[in-house]
């Protein structure tokens, strides 16, 4: 799969993986066993050797996960089904190795309590997190408990894969035709249709189809929740939420519930006013987005269609890269198709990122929807993290599901699409601009999951900055800015509903998970239809790594809003101040990765702990 520093995707096929995995797994097993039988004295002859032992195997398996996300097929599913159990078994074999655990503790014990340098502090944190990870992986379990723990982990991995595949298939399978037009419920089309389509029948059909998709996931949800609770109990936690938050920034489950309650109180009256403004209880769920969009148009005198004309994807990207240059001093350049490395689909574009005249990273951009082949939503992943000892530069991928270019060759983005581009590029910047040379803590490695959205959400604030150079008439831009907080309370409460549903499901043993969702959604005023299957498409918490962690979006938003607050306080129109603060943000939030706790990195930038006032002020909710 390797060709110098970039993968050769043309050669990365299901047949290649089937042929390569046996040897890669055998080599990794052999090399890990050799480390266990040795007596490493220091970080380099332990952590580096362990990383080297597993690198080729994990890179190959990561490639399989990537292809399932962007080029899903029965062939790739078959590879995952055949090998997932073996990969989970190997991962647990390493993380539960009592010998590796003891070596890690011994190496850590030989390091000075007060690190002499940033490098030593980073290495100490890597070892501490390795030890913590082993404990969370059941290294202390024996006999039947260990066997059951491993059985649960393997089953959960299988259930997550099936959950995701079922959702992809259900989304692809539905279409509705009326008056010669075909409608779908994939991410790229559904939201805009619900806002813009005047035909109420179409909206109702689409809403019900999306709300009732992937029914096969119903049984999986109950099994996933039960297995997670049992797994947490084996590790000594009262529930899975406690286990999840023990590895994150938030100090406790109670602290997260308090954040939810504080934002609940701050938004309830405003949200009631917003609901009344579009018709109150008389508006049915499939009417909400449409009526809200008409109210926004009347209030601010512009339409999304009018705004989209200014957001051709290349103009948006140029503006994003201009902001990155202005704030952080980095140059982003697209590599021409004739010179770029191999890609997995003709849509994919490739870019270099330079700082001080030196290329420091690269990234792929896969922007357009591919129904049935690509998972919904948008995300960033890393194919390579910075590793100074190998001379390895970061290599990231940004994936989205925007509408494909029309007959004129142009792809016009909605305002939400533009925010998505900025958001995912914020993740990529944290991966690519790291200054941590130890791979284990570079980029987003070891960044706590409830802080990983800080860098992404921060970038959303710059979408309409004049320095992007995107040509939007001043009057229209003023209207869009004025409309920034349109229905902000309702949007916040929807996020709170998702957050609290996630936590409640993972704190309390629910006989009927849907009843939990119904109760929470009703409290927060989120529209739904009785008997819907919303949970069956809640990919984030059942197959996406956010289990008992969806709160991280709001938790991180508090920090990201406070980061942007520093720029507001300095004066957004002051170029010199913006550059100065941008460089400080670059040198802390983007540079330090997981070398410190996310809270300490925030303090390095802001000089204090996060405060909730910034998010309330910026959302006009004070």
C-alpha cells in the first residue's frame, strides 16, 4: 500500500488486503512477543519498538475502515467481516498484556517526576495514557471476567459495523418520485429539500422515511447498551457513562448534567418564542424547517438560494485557505491532478500545507455525495501523524457529502455546507500543524474526546470574515451576519436533547430506549413523530465513537467560543491583533496536540479556565 509517503489506493483492493493481512498480523504478533520477552530500559526502546511492531498492520486495517466509509461495497464488507474478530483479538491481546503494562510502569518509574523538557513531559504523558488505556482495556481482569470482557468487545465491534451498514443501505434504498422529480433522504439533499420544497406531501413523505429508516438497528441498540453496561461493570464502574467520562476532560457525569441544565435554563423561554414565531404547536414536524426558512427570509430579506450563488466550492476553499494564511501563517496549495498521488475516486483532490516555505503536511479532500458508497455526514481522519524520528509528515483526509456539480460544472454550497468545510478543516489543522514530534501525542492523538471539537468549532467563526475574499455583496453579508443567531435557542436545545438522550441511555438501564428519547425530546421541544426510529440512525453514539460522549460537542463549544472570545476582545477589525492572537492560537491549540491535557492547552492560550459567558453572548442568549 505504500509508495514513499502516500498510499497507493489503486493497489489497495479487497484482494490485496486479504493477501496482506495474514503476514502483517503474524509479523506484529512476533514483534510484540519479542518486546515482551525483553527488558526495555527507556522510552525509545519500548514505545518506539511497540509502535514499529504494529504500524504496518494498523495502517492496513485503517485503510479498510476508510474504504468502507468512502467506497462501501459488499467486497469491503466481506473483508471486514472476515478479519474484524482477529483484529479486535489482537488489539486486546496487546492492550491486556500484563508484561507490556509492567514494562510501561517501570519505564515511567525511571523517568524524573518533574520533566526536564517538553519532550520528556510528552513522553511521560504517552506512558501514563498507555497505562490508563491498558487498565480501561481490562489488563487487570483474570479468568472468566477477562474472557467475557473480550467477548463483549468483539461483539460490540460487530454490532457497530452492522449498525452503520444498515443505515447506509436504508438511506440508499429509499427514493420518492413526484411530478417527474426524484427525492432522496441522503444528507446532501434531505435538509435542503425540507427547507425549500413547497410541496407539503413531499416533505411529509421524506420526513417519515428518514425518521423510520434502519429498523433492523432496533434490536442492536438494546444489545449495545446492555453490553456497554456489563463492560463498565467488569471495570468497576457503576455505568458506561462513568467509564466514558473517566477518560475525558469533564470531571464527572454530574458536571455534564449541570452544563445541560444550565443551558436548558438559558434557552427555554427564548425557544418558546421561536416556536411561537413559526406557528407553535400547529406546525407539524415536516413543516418546521420549511416554515422556519420562510420566517428567516421575511425577517432578514434573503434566501439560501440567493446566498448559495456566492458559495461556489472553489471560492469557499480559497477563502478558507486565505483565513488560514492570515491567522496562522500557512499556505495551502492544490496539487495538480497530473502530479498528485493516487486517490480512491476521481472526485478526490489533494493539497499541500506549507509554513515558512517548507511543506509540513498534506491532505485529501473528498467533497461530494456518493449514495450507497459513502457514509453520510462529514469527517476528518488522519492517515499519518507527525513522527520526527521517521521524518514522517501529517497526512489527513477531509470527507463531506456536498451536492455534486451541476451541468455547468459548479458545486454551490449552502451556508451550513460552508460551516462544515471550515469545521472539518479545523480538525485537519490540528492534525497537520502539530509541533509534537512524538507520534503518540501528535495532532489529535491523546486529545480528550470531549475537547477534540474545539479546533473545528473555532474555525466556523471565520466563514463570513471579510478577509476570506469571497465576493458577497455587503448588504447581503450584513443580513447573513444579523441572521447568525436565528433560532439559536431551538438549535441549542436540539443538541441538548441529543446530549441528554445519550447520557441517560448510558447512565440508567432503560427497558425501552425509545421511551427515554421521547421523554427527553418532549422536554426540549424537539419535533418528532410517535414511534419514530430516530435512535436507529443515531450513528454517533452507536457506531461513531461518541457513546456517552455526545456532550463533547457542547463541552468543546464552550471552550471554542471562549477561544474566539479572545479575538473579539482584541477587536476583530485589528489585523495586527488578529495575526498576533492567531499565531498564539496556532502555537497552543493547534501545535501542542495531546502533549498536555486539553484543559492545560486551553489555559496556555487563554490564561485561565473556560467560561460559559462567551457561548451565551455569541449565541445572543444572555
